[in-house]
C-alpha cells in the first residue's frame, strides 16, 4: 500500500474560527459574546488564545471597537470559506448514498460514435449521477427499441413524436457531403444534382444516410428512384474505393473531415445547397429527468459547427 503523508495539524480549531468571525462581524467582545452565547471574558480569552497560537495580532483595539489587522482580515476571509466547505462536507457525509441512474443509449447511425464515446467519458465528471451504457445492438431500430423499453434514450434523425411514452428534442445537425476522386468525371462540377446521384454508384457504411427516409425526401422529394448502392464496413474502405474512382462516398462531414486534405479527394454539395441532417434526442418519458440532464450536457459538448440552427 502506498504511503500517504499525514495531513497538516493546524494550530487553530473551529471554535477559534467562529470567535474570530463573530468579532469581525460584531466589532466588540460584548456583542460577539451575545452572538456566541458566551461571557465577555470568555470571548476575550479565546481571542488572546487564537493570537497566541498564530503568534500575530488579529485585531487592533480602537475607540470604535475591534478592527481586523491585515493578518486578521486574511484569516476572516479564509475561515469563512473553510467553514462553508466543512458544512458542505458534513451534509455530503450525512446524505444517503444513491447509486447512479443507468440509462441505455443508442445512435441511429454509426458515424455518431466518432464523437459520442469520448464525450460520454467527459460527461462522467459533470454527471456522476448518470451511468450511460451504449446499446449498439439496437442501432438499426432505435425507435422500436425505445417503444419496447429495451433502451431509454436514442440519437435519431427521424422524428418520433407524436408517439405514446416518447419525447424528443432537436439537439444538433451535421452536413452530409459527397466525396469522390479528384479524377472522377464529376470532380470538375461545382455542385451535384439528384440525377448525378441516380446515375452513379453510391458508397455507404452501416446505417448510412443514403438509405434513410430523411435522405430520400431531402434529395428526391416524393420520387423514390432505385439507387446503385455499395455498402462497405469501414469509413477508410469507403474513402479508398472513392479514391480509386469507383463511386461517390456519402458521408457525414464530421467523420470524413479527418481523412481529407491530401488533394486526391474532393467534396461536393448538391446544387440546392448544404444537406443538413437534423439529429434529435428521443427518450422514454419514464427517464425524463435523466434524459433532460443528458440532453443539456450533450448540447454543450456537441462538435463545433454541428449545433442546430
């Protein structure tokens, strides 16, 4: 067992601090005695004892009463803080120990896991009362899992309200972009059209936006064209195939950004403008309090540039 240095042994005790604070507030030993429910001689003796322990004068005796010296003022300031902290510690020790509330969380798209796990680690310090467990097995059907009570909270792109027992709130948004080789026939284009996406192979990952209702509605409106899609398991694999000129990668900007910048890949948007994907936090009403605390924390830590609005 590692040796632990013994704590310091202060010369003053809590009673000394209370006497000094009472004198600083009251200004006279008589008034301080009334506050402390002591006799005036007892307060005077206590002050002399405190000054003797410290080897310095704490108050100047003036016709107007007791005035703290520079040393006395420092002691008054520090004593106030120490007594407040001691009171907080006593309250914490007396309070019943409650186990952290465990909530099960899943994300509708694997790209969120590029950001979420490290964020949850940071949140453990600010939300020690919450224990968040990732339920990856429900990635493909988070809303159904919420309704079945198999998870408590989900990050989703599709609205779940109105539904019985479920609540939601938009939390942030990311941009879905189209990435291709610099030598791709469309690389010289300033923007892409829906027709370009219909006519080219789209490279996607698990739970990718290119197959979601949100994506189809945002890009093609009411039309539901048959897209040529190739699914790849890893972001690096998707980008490598795109780099080889074998398709157009459809990825979130937050997961693709670290892989760009070498000049062999180019990023395109649709002619209609940025394709912003809204993310919502949805939860069962039974965990309303925990979900709202998690929501507040996630809003404060969402990646820069991805906040809603």
